[in-house]
C-alpha cells in the first residue's frame, strides 16, 4: 500500500492537469501573457507532482492515475466552463477510464 504522501502528490498533480489545459485555452494561442504564464507554471508543476508520487508508486500505475484524473477533470471543466455537450458515449468512456485506473491500481496492490 502506498503512503498518503504518494496519494496526495498524484491526486494534486492530476488535478493540475486540467488547470494547465484550461489556462492554455484561455491564453488564446499564447497571446495573453498572464494565461500563458499560468499555463507554463502548471505544465511544470503537474508532472513535478507526478514525479514525487513516483518515489513510491510504479511508473505505469502513477502515470495511469495521473492521466486518468486529468482526463476526467478536463472533461468536466469542458462541460462546466465551455458548455460542451454531455453525451452518453462520452460519459461511458470516462467511466471506462475510471474503471481502468481503479483496476490497474488494484492489480498493483495499492
């Protein structure tokens, strides 16, 4: 079982994924300086958090959790901030991502 340290960093890093994605969209192709700076900061901070979690977690498991959190919350951000359509197919495949990450985590004995 991994420590709270590893879980804290992997979850935090995963939550920073949608932050840099949204800030990149708001940067309007990097023409808005403050949003561009935010993008750069979070695009560095997110993988740094991943690296801290990988001190205890296997690379594949850590990466799957990190990208899974990022994918789910980026999709949610798209729904909330940009009024993207909520379609059953998208929700189904987000569910598949969550199940896959949970399965991989359980297979690793986390």
